[in-house]
């Protein structure tokens, strides 16, 4: 009857929808067990080792890409260095059938999900907008218009529900993107539909130059969850174990039909926004140094060494593997790109319209007149 | 993703059925019902489309018949509706969503232009986006502000989208079935003022393909090009023109994007004169493209510049003033009269 | 330094940003003092008497307008019957210099703010889009595109801050409108800017046919406030005293530089969405009856009579005043509208462009040819 | 609300100043600074426009000079930026806001079309909306997807908006000053690829009014119509055309809406031939309106149909392919060549 009062009883229990006051942590900055694990449970040794390995590979991939962008071999590169734990923890926490919805910054997550490095970098090299097959990897195209991907994730997840399929969508977004209307609509739809979606906000402190304090007056971004009836977690985003455990928990809830989870991971972007950005205009180098001391790889490495799960030999093997990856990326990206101008007209519609066929013919005629090879 | 009309048999039996008077709203409702029945991937959602059956009753009864998992109400957020439709399409569904009124589609503009129109292209064809966005458009129903916009030109200028609009109940059925069966995203503009106009027909999927214009009335002297709510107005004008001695050919574009240049240019080459009609503001409107394109293709056949009869370059006016704004038969006849007939011998 | 952690200390105090579990109430449905007044204080007798008077007038205006719409004298009329307490309480709580940002449903609030009935109804009669001078009354045009007015309110309020002027903006919105991205962006901007804005959500249980449960999974709409760092109140929206007190408190906070307040008022739309709507398609008549028993006017009347602030004589005088208003509205709306087609071109730009002048001339020529008078 | 250029004296002294090489970005920066200094109602805000000075550095140094109450960063939300700008304008300010890239203006589309464009009209002229939306537009800078759109046609089709775009540094200064001084809302399109092009000039508010096109190069044979980033390309093409024997007149439209029909039609009547150039997709693009309108007004003066040189009807391509998409001098010369010169005697 009293429609509006329907959930009032829950309101008293509203506290249960609020995140913890301080970020949950499984492994602290020194590699010791975190003293605020909350409901999170430490992943097993295999997972921890793999988290470390993928972070080392991801970091190397990232630094190589940054270098390639500076050399002009990539059109642009938005680094996720410093956010390695979020990137790798999130991607590894997904099951085979789940979908990842990354942004432009999440190349490391895309790579970790299994997309080959070259296909990952197609967008940023500039050969095409998306270099991989989204369906094959269950990775949506890296998304530039901020927050728009959150809605796609909700739609994809809810479609799975409608089809009675067990499939969860993970939407990645930044602190800045939480300000967009689309994020709001996505959280709201997900809440109402109990859609199998995990939202992971990588709060790296800045939206390009704009610090969090100018982005929101909320106590935490995770605190937004209650406004949608969505349980939320505030976690240490430089703790790969915590990210993995939190996303896994979200995936499990979603798969169990319990609906969406909102996770805010506190982290930091160590590099500038992209190679085109000058971060010294808006942040102090002391801030960067401080964050470097909370390096996600170093802390997991310390933990693994302490637990006897990593030694100099395995570390050296891993370093070599990372170098091979970097070498491969370098080689592929230094090779000249071959693009086909005829492809411009190919995928606008399922089949090119008559007008597009005419335009293609015109372009090809023009190119052959110029005696310029079509490639 | 290949998608064929999986409805051959019901339609063939329908062809044997008797013609009945049907409104455009009912024809659209039937098209949705038949598509839902024919293809389990089809889902219908939006604001008030479920329990209420839509503010224009186009989705009336569908939630009851197909259940809440196929036809459902959403929270009130248009970007949300289109954005989730995109995600659903990525996961194999065929969403048919409604923007309650034309102007209320604007909040979804980013999702439409940056994603719906582009995802197929961005992914080198790996993702199909068979989404249909139904948009009740245009004026003539005495709606207060923001309820009578004609926004088709925003979408026809956006590569990757198809934009179609029916002028008759029969075509409303056919075009909506085709739009839902189409692998490309389709903006489906429904002329509100014609929702209650009736036609005695057998609804059928037999007919011209989705991207073809049709000649609704053949004529020799001038080509009158219209779409959506203006098709009926153009037909009326053509009838009235007879007494002025003009034999007017009326083309119903159906598909605004892609534009069926072949059909329309052939007509204009025959008649040598053309007038385009639409409700939307003239400046930068869809008619500009039609005029520019036809002029380019038929220049030496033209006896006069192609004229446009459109809404004025003003925000859509309030109910008591809309009759001054909307194209009507007088204005169409007046435009025809201005097509430089002086030297002509027309029998 | 740790930008993202800046507000973590507040996070522990997050509870203070949450609304009460049940709606605050100053006068209950039977006209007795409410047992959950929270921080709200009962307005003085003058205010209570005026709240009652304006509700009676507003209700009569509303029922007259509903009738006129049924007779075709108005293009459409969205009634706010049942929401009288919100309409009147909110409008009266504003100071002279403050601005009201109403929606299509808030004609009663517009009237109460001092806009003449005829100018209030211009939009809904269909002569022009907005019949009054927004600056004169400090009432924005009634807004149809949902939630868009919330941003205008924030901008207007923040402009006052930038100009060092004491001016507060009150944004009215419905439960459905809270789902739009614009509401989110408005709340967020207001929170960050500490803009002098009060958001009053009239939660009448439905967005046309869509009930609250399909609109949000949040425990309450007021609970959204914390996600923006905005304190919120959940109140009984059929208690005019509570609405007045809550909005007043919000205005005072805003004027004191303490920023925005979010108020959710639980109420009910007794009539259909508009005269064109058939509410029986989506709600049971028993639900309507139940809400009729919580009538905002009856309860305040009971209170006033109990307190000796209203008697039969003053009630009769008020009823007569209401009838005079209704008669005036009837007469004005039954008079035929005179519209000037030339005005179509008048206000598109500050001065008509050459093209618009040509179009005006064409139209006028056409009309004189038709020998149809221009009016 | 009457608003005059309150900068006569500084500009007059500037006129005496020496011409210096200035980039378009610097000219825009100067225009903002001078407007902020001249009129305390002016506020500048948007994403990264404060501390950072904008991703293209157009607002560089302004926050420092004018303080956080005049120039400030906002949360990341474009509808929020335009919506609050509208509210500020209602309260007497003159907001100049930035959409960081063209495609990122789409989330604000509803605020722009339903409110910014209409509020003056809706309130019978009682509210003025002197808002300027700066939009870096177009390609040619190797931007990845969504960074190179040309969306001007969406706005030129929206009555109530002015749409302007400069082609040179000097005009960037002049037009932006004029846009900020204009009581109507203005979409101000900045051609990204020309941000770093230099011109040696004295920046000044003396010049043609905001709604006038200018002839950048007089010529007798054909009228080449361009705007924004294509003005320089058109000028280049005109130079190259000399060796082919064509004397090309180049018009820089400056104001896309309103369109300066008088200036352009006069040119086309003289030359009898015209080509329009823009980066945006051709179909339904701004060039369609120019072609349709000029054909209507100059039909009997035309020796050939008006041609359009535009981007293809495709989503903006990735960096490595954009050179195939963008109009260039070859394509312009080719279009000129197709203007049916056969029977012409051109000295
Ligand atoms: C809708 C939209 N507006 C603006 C931009 C331009 N832009 C690109 S990245 C960025 C900042 C994003 O910040 P955040 O969400 O925190 O992600 P981060 O870059 O820190 O990973 C902006 C404003 C965009 N890509 N999309
Ligand atoms: C952006 C937008 N989308 C859709 C509509 C159509 N519409 C008008 S009223 C309404 C329901 C509004 O519900 P709510 O916000 O709860 O306000 P109420 O009508 O109950 O006062 C809808 C969907 C609109 N006016 N604006
Ligand atoms: Mg960030
Ligand atoms: Mg409501």
C-alpha cells in the first residue's frame, strides 16, 4: 500500500549498506598482514603468486608503452602505473564467462584478461579503435567517453539474468567518472534490477588535474552505494590481494543473484595523465614519492618472500619473462603499421550502403591516381 | 550475426486474412507483439511501457502477454535506457526501447552518438548493435513545450545509425518489423499525430525493403518528397493540386538514412521539379540534405531550384500557435506554384 | 597529501549525513503533535494559519484547473492535489530574494509564490511556454524535461555565492526525476561548491505509472545525500508544518554558508498523472482512499481548530475566498485566447535574424492573403 | 540585458601596438583574459580549465590572475557544466564554459537543446542566456576515437543558438570577444588543428560583426566556402588553383548560425560556381544547408551544382587513417574541376 514506505524498515538497517570508515587491507604497505581485513579473506598462495607475476608483467608492459608513446610509436598512452594492483586484481578475479568493461586507462587489466599486447595497443597506436574481439575475450572496447561503459556493463549483466546465464560484468571507472550522470544511472539500474555487476572505482586521486576534493564532497565514493541500495566496500587499492578478494566477493554475490556491489579502491596514478600531460602543473612531486613508497608490487613481493613463495631465482625468471614481453611489444610497435583505407567504409553498417560504396570507390580511385600505394 | 525474418508462415496466412481498419498505434503494437513472438531475443523496455502500456498505448498489453522479463518498465533515465540496451545487445539480445517523447531522447544523445552509432565500427564489425529506439516525434497534437520536437536531423547526420519513419499504419507495421530484424541500430520515428489515423489493410512483412522509398502517388509535373507525419499532408496537397492543373508525384521516403537516392532522383529527373516537406526547422534540417543531394545529381534536369516547406527556424511553438508553424497543404501548393512554371507547357 | 583519504575522518561520522529511519512529522494525520519531530520546530501560529489558507486556495485552484483541462480549456493539467502541503510549505518557506525552481506539477507552489493564476496557467493553457516573468517573481519557468531544473538551481545559487549575495535556490523534483543523471550532477556540484540550494523531492510514489520500487532500490531517496556529502531529511510530506520547517531549515543552512540540503517528502498524487492519464491502469483505488485519509488540509485544519486558530466563521471566509479565486480562474480561462503569430519570431534571439524577419513577413503575408485575422 | 563592448580604450591603444606572432590558442587566451578584465560578470569554468589551464592551455594562467571565483575547475560532468551555467546566467553572470573535446559535449546535449537554446524564447525574452560554450572541434591532430568529432551541424539545426568558429588567430580573438559580449547563447567551435598556427597581428575588437562572413581572398571564377580548420586548407587550395587557371574566391563563414546569406550569395552570383568544405560527415552536414540555400537563392546564376568536399559518412577514423578522411587541397581542386567548365571561357 504505502509504496514509498516499503523499504523504510530497511532504512534503520541502512548502516549495513555503508562501507567501512577506513580502507580494507589484507597486506599492508610493508608486506605484513593488514590490520583491517573486514570481510575480505586472503586468496590462496597460487593466486598471490599469480597476482604478483601479472603485476610485474603488467608494469613492464606499461612502462614499455609509456616509452613507445614518448617515441611517437603510440598516438597516446594513459599509464596505469601505480594502479597495478587494481588492474591485475580485478582482471584475475573474473571468471572465464564474465565480462570486463575497461576504460582507456585499463590496458594492464585488458592485457591481464588475456588480450594479446598488440591487440591491446591497437587503439592507442592508432590503427583502429579497438584491436581485439570483445566477444572472444569478453572484454568490451576500452572506453573513452567517461562513465558510459558502466551502463553497458549493467545491460550486459542484466541480459545474462534475463537469459538465465551465470555471467557477471565488471565495470571499471575512475574517481572523476563518478561525477557523470551515467554512473548514477548505471548504479540505479543495477540496484533496481539486481543486476550481476561489480563496479570498481579506481580512486587515483585525480581526474587529469582535478583532485578528489573538487570532484566530490562525499566522505567516500563508496558511500554512494547506499543511495542505490547497493552494498559497498572501501579498500586499499594498492593491495592486490584486497582488490582480488573484494572483486571476487562481488562476483560471487552477483552470481548468487544478490545483485551489484560497489567497490572504491584507493590508489594513485604515478605517471602523468597521459604522455601529453604535465602533472607538475597540478601536483607536488613529494606526493608522488609518498605514493611510490606504497608500491603495490613491492608489498606483495615482500609478503611472498616472507611466506617463502618467491625467491631470487623465481624473481629473476619473472624479470626475464617481463623483458621478453617488453621486447615483443617493442618489436611489434616499431614495425610500421599497415592500414587499409578501404576498411573505413567497411563496418559502418552490417553492409556498406550504396553511398558508402561510392565513397570507397572515390577514395580508391583518388589513391590510385596519386600513385600512392593503398597501404 | 545473421537475422532473418522468421515470420514467413504467419504472414503468409495473414495475407489470406481480411483487411481490417487499423490505427498506426495498433499496427505498431502488432509489430512489437509479432516480433516478440517470433524472436525470443527481443525485449521491449522504457518508461511506462510495461504496466501502463506506454503513454500512447503502443505497448499496450505486451507486458501481460510476454511477461516482465520481455517487456518492462525502467527507472526514469534515458541515457540509462539506451546505455543498458547497448549492453544487452552486446550480450545477444535485441532491445526495442522507447523515448517517451522526442525531446526526452536528448539525455541519451551521448550513448546514441558515441556508442550505439559507433560500436560496430569501433570493433571492426565484431559487435552488432541490433537496437531499435522508438521515438514518437513531431507536433500537431497540441502538446506543451518539449512534447513536439522533430529531431531526426541530429540522427541522420550520425553515421552508423539508420533512421526510418512510417507514414501509414501498414508501413508502421512493416517498417518496425524490419527495424527489429535489422542488424544495425535503428532510430524509429513515429509520427504522433498519425497514431490514431486508420487504414484498412492486412498487416504484413511483404513490402519494400527497409531502405527503400516508395512512390505513394505517381505524377508527372513535380515530385513532392515527404516522410512520417507529412506523408498524409503531402497526399492531400497532391489531391488539391489537381484542380490547379498539377500532376504531383508523392514520395514517402520511409528511410531517411540511408537515403534512397535512386528512387527519388529518378522521379526528379522525370518531373524536373521537387519540393521537400518536413515539420522540423528548415535550417540545417533533413530537407537540406535532400535538396543539396538531388541538385547535385539532377542539376541539368531541374527547371527550378528544389524548394523546402518546413517548420520555421524557431523552437516548437505552444499549442495555440502550432498551426501557424506546421507545414500545411496551402504552403505546399504555394511552394509548387513557385517552381517557375512560366515557360512550361503542361497539359 | 593523501588526497583521497582527506575526508576519511568524516567517514566514521558518516552516520550524521543519513536521514532518520522514519519520516519527521510535526503534526500527525489526526492533527495532533507528531511523535517524531526530529530537529524540526513547529512554526508559529501565523505561519500555520497561512499554510492552511494557502493550501485551501491552492487546492481550489488545482481542482478548478483539473476541471478546465477536462473541458478542454487547458491543453493539459498535471494536478498536485494531495501534495498540497509540499507545494505550499515549500513556497512559503522561501524568502523574498530566494528562487523557486518548479516542475510542471508545481503550479500550486508557483501560485503560492505570488504568480497570478492566469500567468501560472499560460503554459498549460497553451498560449506560451511560460506566462510569468521569472525575474520578477524569482520563479523559474515550470520545467518539463525532468531533473534539468536541479542544475539551474545549483548554478543560480552558486552565482549568488560568487556575487556575495544572500540568495537561496529551491529545486523541486519528483521521485522519478531522482533517477536522471542531471539530479546526480546537481547534487554533486552543490556538494562540492557548498551551493545555497535546497532540494525537495516530492516522493509521491509514482513516476506516471512506475512505482517507487521500480525506480530505486535505495532505502530512502534521502539516503542519497551522503553520496554527495549533503545532509538530508526524510519528512512527512503531507504535514505542511514539517515541510515548511524543513525547507526553512535548509534555507537557513544555505544562507549561513553551510551548503545544500536534501529533503525527501513522502506524499501522494491523488489525481491521475494528468487529465490524459488513466491511473486505474497501475494503482488500486484502495491505495488512493488510504492516502485521502492522510489529507494535508484536514490535518492542519484539525490542529488549528484544536489550537483555537480556526473556527467555522474563518473557515467559511476562507472557503468564500477560494470560490472567488476559482471563479476568477474560470472566467479568465474561458475567455478566448488571443495569440499573435508574429511573436513566434520575436524571442528566438535577442534580435530577430534576417532569416527570421523574412519568415515572419512570409507568415504575415500568408495570413493576410487568407484574409484570416492575425489573432 | 544590454551588453556593449566595454573595452574600447584598451583596444584603441592596442591598435597602436606592434603586430606580434600569436597562436590561435594564445589569441583565445587573450580574449578570455580581456573579457574577464572588462566585465566582472564573466566567469570561466569547466574540466581542468583552472589549475591546469586546460588540456590545450587555452585558459592558461587565468585562474592565477583572476582567482578561483572567476576561473575554476568543476566536477567531471558536462550536463552539470552547461546546466549550472544556465542557472548562473539566470542570475546575471556571463559563463564561458569549455567542453574538453567536441564529443564530450554530447552529455550536455539536453541542457543545450532544451534549455540553453530555448529559455529566452520560453520566457518571452525575459531571460537572457549569454552563455558561451567553447568546443575544441575537428581532427587532424592524431587523436584517438572520440577526440576528433565535428558536431557543429547538431547545433546549427537548433534554433536559438548561435554557432561561430574562427579560422585565424586574429579572428579567434575577435569572435570570442564578440561571443562573450553577445546576449544570445553561443557555441564557439575552436579548430584544434589550428591552435598552434601563428599569425602576426594586433589582436583587436575592431572587425566585422559576429554574424558576418568575410571574403578572405577575392576571386572571379568560383566561390570556396569554408570555416574553422578548413579556412587555411581552402586558402591553400586557392593558391594552388592559380596554376590551373582558376581565380578562386575564399569565404570564411565565421558565423554558421545565423548564416550570412547576403555576403555568400553575392559572391556566388558573381562567380556562378561554389564549393563548400568541411570536415564533418557530408550527409546532413552543415554544407547541405549552404548548398540548398544558395541554390535556392542563386539558381539562375549557377553554372554547375554546388559541390561539397567533406569527411566521408563514417565515424571519425583512427589516427593512422584520418589523412584519408579529411578534406585536403587535392579534393578541393578536384571538386572545382568538376564544376562543368567545358563551355566556359575563363581568362
Ligand atoms: C564524457 C567525457 N568527458 C571528458 C573526457 C576527457 N577526459 C579524459 S580522462 C579525464 C579524467 C578522468 O578522470 P578519472 O575518471 O578519475 O579517471 P583517471 O583518468 O584518473 O583514470 C577527462 C576529463 C572524457 N574522456 N569523457
Ligand atoms: C527527461 C524526461 N523524460 C521523460 C519525461 C516524461 N515524463 C513526464 S512526467 C514523468 C514522470 C515523472 O515522475 P516524477 O519525477 O516522480 O514526478 P511526478 O510526475 O510524480 O510529480 C515522465 C516520465 C520528461 N518530462 N522528461
Ligand atoms: Mg582518477
Ligand atoms: Mg512522482
